[in-house]
C-alpha cells in the first residue's frame, strides 16, 4: 500500500508518516519499482499502535521505547502520565476558576481586569499583610467566590476578620457558598464557615445558621446557637443549655440565654429547661453549678421558684449559688 492510501486509511498525514520514518518509528517494508514507499500490513499495524499510544499523551520518543524495548514496563510510564495529567488538570482548573471570577466581577475594560487579577493574586499571597490589604481594598470588587475560598482557608485571625468584613459587604452569594463549607471533612474549615455565617447579616445567613443547629459537629452547633441568640432566634436554646452543661463556652451561652429571655414566655421556657437539666440524675456537680449560675440572667417567677428550691439543694455549692442569686434578686 502506497503512502497516500495509508494516509487516507489511517488518518495520519503523509507528512507525519515521513516524520515517523525519519525518527525510526515506522519504516515502509519496501519500495515500488519507481521508488515509492510501500507499506505492508505489519507497517500499518505499527502506525495504529503509534497513534494509540499518542492518544495517551506519550511523546514520540517514549512511544519508540515502548514499542522497541521488550523489557519496557508500562506501569512506571503510565504512572508518570497519570501524575502529569493530574497536574495539567489542576492547572487548567485553577485557570478556569480565575477566569470565572474575573467574569463575575463584570470588568468594564482591561484596567478593571488587571485590578481583579491583582486582587486575586494578593488574596493568595504568602504575606498576611498583602492578604489583609486585598480584603479591605476598595479599588475593585473582590469576587464573592474568591472571598469565601480565602476566608475558609485563612489561619491568621486579623486577616480572617478582614475577609469576613469584606464578605459581609460583598452582596449576594456569600451565605450559600459558606454553607457548603459546613460539609467540609476538615473541622477547622467547618468552624471558619459557621463563624463567617455568624457575621453575615440577613435572613439567608440566619436560615443557614438554623440548619447548622442539627450539624453533627458540636463546634458548628455551638457557634450557630450563639449567633442565633444574638439575633433573637430561640431555636438555639437547647444547644445553648447543652453548652452550659458541658462547659463549652458556657459563659457566652448563658449570656445568649439572658438576651433571649427578654419576654416572659421565653424566659419561662429557658428556666424550665435549665431545671430539667438540673434534675437529671446523670448531671455532674460542676455542670449543676453552671446551670444554676445560668439562672441568674433569666428573669421571671419560674426562675425565681427554681432558685428557691435550689437554695435547699443537697449539693452545698449549688445551694450557696442559688442563695446568693436570690439575694441579688431581692436587692435589685
């Protein structure tokens, strides 16, 4: 078969076939009387083998070694190809992400594009000062996705605070993206996500915080409950009481309960729940002391009656705390 026919059947151009021949990858088995290259069936089979290996990303030199060296093991070469492909995909994915963020910023001209690129680079800088300046920058709008990614990975407290400040002023999209961070397998990322949600205003952030009360991570539940308490949302009361009993941010949890106890019905609900925990046989003495102390910030008759009963508690520390709190109420 002559070179033109081989080119038509294989899809490999005559020029590339000559290049293969110059490299010693495939040589026609014979020549016609006129000197034209003539390819046998085995030559054509080799051409298809070359093309198959090229489709995997092998270089022509690597293909030559693979086909001509009987001792060539494919495992190492394929492993290298996998690594190279992953690196290439990661690089392309990073580029695609950056392009999408630039597009989301809706630049009006190339100067705007350059400003966004500079901000994105600054957010990824190894310098904490550079990252903080980027978060606080008013030169151009930092894309919300970039801010969320930065805040979920930031370990420097001052920079994290600046990023959350910027995120709170970034408009729509932030709460939903942060909520995705609650599903991270990394505990630190989940905590950053819920703390950032706690600083975002608006109903959407509040709804994500409500949902976080059912999260399996106790830290996420606690931060959500504290944030909801400051917003006057009572769904976090059971979590806040659990925090007091367990000694996790118990002072902040008690403060949040006192804020929520601004109306009589909620105050009675909180006092009743605290008493129920106090009455549980499994509640340890230190926890009973914290629960009793939490009644100090709860107004109303239900809390007062509970303190009266607790002033006669068989645990001396609980009785003394309740007595002292009753004295404060009487003085007030």
